[in-house]
């Protein structure tokens, strides 16, 4: 029987993380998000502490939804690579201000801002990556506020000088046009829109899930057109040669450009509501591919994938564990 043994990707994977931009020594196990935090848009967010001093023995790889100030001071000259994985609600961006930065460039000292996440050499969102998404600093702090393009961002750092470090202030700001969404909670409703622009948008859920299409308008609604006819849900749209569609599948790791696709759908269906797809992969991925000709939108419902359904899942990613 082939099943996924995966709870939170960050817990299992960060033990063997290799910094893509800051390669270093062995890394402690990542600390997971507090249980009371929720990424469901319907859940009330519980207030978080406003100040935090990072203890590298406990928080070398920290996953946090906090807003407020974060302080780090190196306790030794060890060239360890650590990271602050920041995540916000799906309709927010991460904004970081470096209040001070005292990290000598000697011996490889460096602090890097990543507009997205990096884990085990994989980037998210991979299909939106540009060099501008990376800002590296040492000796001098970035003078301007750094704002992510989506609800996740990362600060990687290597400070091989005892007593040196940095301080940042983290804010979550409104994202009026969310495109790429990273979620931990396997339950919620999310809508992807291209706003009539070309490119790819995606939801990446860090867990196996049951995902269903609740409403679909992809490859049908032309800008400024008053008439749109219901087609129902069309399957395997890419094989049909259509340019706009929604990929549904999963991936091992953060790079969803290498996702395994179960189906791609398109059409206009205001009451889609078909049986959800059971995706038994480390990460569940839904990707909206848009040519820019149409105003596309898809509303998705995510739910947890219970153990009884994993063996007979619609998609089991290739890199699974044999039982």
C-alpha cells in the first residue's frame, strides 16, 4: 500500500534543508506554527506577540504568522544558516522593514530577503520568479521597505560573528489582487482571478487535501462582453488545445511547475460542485493558467484528506513511501 506520511512539510523537510542562497552547516528542526493560528478565511485570527527575540537553538528555522518586531543576535561565530518563514492571510502581503543590520560581510555573513519561500533548493512561486525577488545585504541594511508579492516571504541569514545581528519589523498589508496563495490549513474556500491579465496564479496547500471546484469561469468570459453562456465543466482542456485552464494536482516540494496533474478544467459553470478530487501528495496544487484574452476566475473548496481515502486517492504523487 502506498500512502503519504506527511503532516506539515516544514517540520519534516527543514531538518534537511539546504539554503539555496545561503548554503551552510547542519540545521535544527523547524518550529511549526502555533496550533491556534488558522489560514481559513472564515476563522478569527488570535492576536500574536508583538516582540520576539529569536533563539537560534530553538528557532533557527521559524515559521511564523506574527506581526511585530523580530530580533536576532548571533551567540557564536558558527556559520549556521537559519531562516524566518513568514506567512499571512491569503489576501495579505508581507512587509518587512530592517530597523538595523549589523552583519559583517567577512566570513560569509549575509542576510537575504526572498519574495516567496525557498526550501531544499525549490522556490515558490516558481513560475513567477525573477531576480528582483531576492535582496541580499551585509554591513548596510536595506533602506526601503520590502514587500512580498503574495502572502509568504522569507528572511534567510548567516551571521558567523558573535554579538552581531539584525532587527526587523513585520507588517501584513492588504493585497488587492492576490494571485499566488500559500495555505497550511487544509480547509477553506479560495478564489483565483487573473483580472484579465496573462500569467499563472495558484493555490498551494501544504498537505494532502480533498479539493473541489465550486464555481468556474475560465476561457469563456471575454472582457467587455455582455453575453456569456454556461458550458458546464470541460475536462482535459489542455489536450483539447485550449489556452486557458485550471490544473488540479499535487507536487513534492514547493516547485509547483513540476506538479503532477490529475485534470485540467475550463468552461463556465456557476454550480460546478462535483465530487472533490482526493490528492495524496505532500502539497496540493491548483494552478490557473491564463492567456490574457479572458477574465478568468475559479472558486475552490479545500478539505482535509482523511487516512481512509489515501489508499484510493485520485492522485498519489510518485515520491511516496511504501508501506
